[in-house]
């Protein structure tokens, strides 16, 4: 049984089907309205499941008693969970004969929690990866079956890293399942004393503090590019910023717009400055920063806060 919802989960489901693993059912979140037009949209894994004629379940909550009984009736040999979006109760985790596995987008025990990819970039890590672990009721604390590592580029955004990790996770899952079938797996308990956490992303998390160094500010902007977008204020309204590059030879009052050219806007930080390729003013689409400047949306000397 496969559990997942967003685009991040899709490569793992495709890999399972492509490698010939029998998927008895797919569990995902209910269809939700998306965008300004509130168009009812299917989760990515549901679309794949329907293409492959797989049964799909979409409970509002995995804790519903009727749904728990349904899972027990399906009687899966093994469950795989990838970014499902709900904490599963022990009865669901233990229902499969061989337990439940999870793909987590960090090198556990580092960055347990809801936003490990964003957390890795925000913290300025140079390496991250994926962990295949056996699920337990505690948050991302189960024994590790397999890990796969990858470097993080200096200018890599959340969207770019997420795409790479989703593919890496799919490959790692197939390797882990193959090792399990062959009986060649040794599970390793996590060292809880080394655990760090990446909490759910909220509005406060994504606000830019211009008093930080150019390295820290650039990391915050990269960590939420393209979604939901790191933000600041300009003339009293919200402004999202994207495509940050560090600049070491310019400085000014933190938040001050120092320059504008074809490569973007340069804004001073507590130490150094950052160049911003794209912006998204409140109520508008994402656009090139220089186009916004030429349209007189922002001027040299303006202050962001």
C-alpha cells in the first residue's frame, strides 16, 4: 500500500509500478481547490494511480475508524509512506504484515519534521539526502534501513533540490525493497541526541531579516523558492523575493536597495548584499526584478523591511 500526496511522492510511486512491485492500493489526501480560480485538483499520486488502474482511497483523516478497518481488510504486506501529510496512528503503521516504511528527505536524525529540504538550505548545509526508515509513532524517529547522499549547490533552490531528492528517494526505495526481499538489510537505530528539527513552514518562518549576513539572507530566499516565497515589505505592502545571489563587495544600510541592472536588484544586508533576480509584489505575478524597477515599482535608495 502506497501513501503520498504531493509531486515529491510521484517518482516513488512510478518507480514501484515500473519495477513490477505490486501496489494493492494508493492512499492520498482528498482533492482540493487550487489557485485563484479554486479549481478542484487531484493529488499527483492519484493521477498516477488512476493511469495504472490502482485502487485509490482519499480519507479526510487516517484516524477514522472506518478507514482503519478498510486498511485491515486490504491486508497489505508492506506500506510505503512518502510526504502523506498526516501522522499515522500506530494501528495503521502496524497493520501491514511487514510494517511501514517512510522516505524522509534528510539524512536522519538531522532535520526531522515537516520541512527538511527547506531546512537544509536555510541552515546552509552543503550536503543532504534521503533516508529510508521503518516508521514508528514518534516523529521521524524509526530505525534507518538505507540512506543516500547528495551535495547541495551554492545557488540551489528549494524547488530544484526537491526535484532531485524526489528522484533520489525513488531509487533508494527500490534499493531498500530489493535488499529486504533478499534478506540483506540491517536496520540501525537513530541517535536521538543528534536529532535536529525542521518545523512546518509558516509566514513568520519565511520573513527576511535584513540584519543577517548576505549568506544567511540568500539561504532564506533560496529555501522558499519557488514556494511559498520568502517575503519582506516595500512601501507598506508584502513583496516576495526569488533567485538570490550573494555579493561581497557592496554594503549599505540593511534592506537598502543599492543598485538595479539586467541581473536584478542589489539589496544590502547586515554584512554584504544580495542580488535578487525575480520579485512578486502583492497581488501581482512573479516578474524579473529589473522590469519592476523600470516600471517604477521600486527605486534605488528604497528600503525593504
